[in-house]
């Protein structure tokens, strides 16, 4: 599942995006990845957090969603577990 938001305020020269998604690998089954930066920029920030349970990971995911909306971000892309996406594209890079 991917959730992403943008905050576009041209009068403030603000063109930001924030994305969050779940990842899993052999060693860390409950990972939450966050990526943020300026829309269209080649560089961005990325953080990977490891949780001990699905409930903890999901709780953090929901808290970040609420925080982005509170800070004025708008939903840009959403992908559910079956791969269905909404419109709008922002530059999200996935690393495995």
C-alpha cells in the first residue's frame, strides 16, 4: 500500500511531496518507508523504520497520514494492496 501527498503553494515557492509505504524483507517483515522532498527534484530524503508488529507499523502509518493532512498536504496518489491507483504522479523511487 502506498499513500502520498503533495503541498503546492506557488506564492510561497513550496512544491513538496511526502510518500509512505510498507515493505517487507526476509529479516524485517514490518518496515515502513517514508520519502519526501521537492516535487521534480533529483534528490530526496528517505527513512526506513522497522517495527516489531503489524499493528505498530500500521499505527505509525496512520499517524503520518493524519500529520500530513494537518500540515496542509493533499492526497496525490494512493495504491491499495491489489495495486489499484488513483490519479496524479509524483516521483517515488522504490528500492528493494
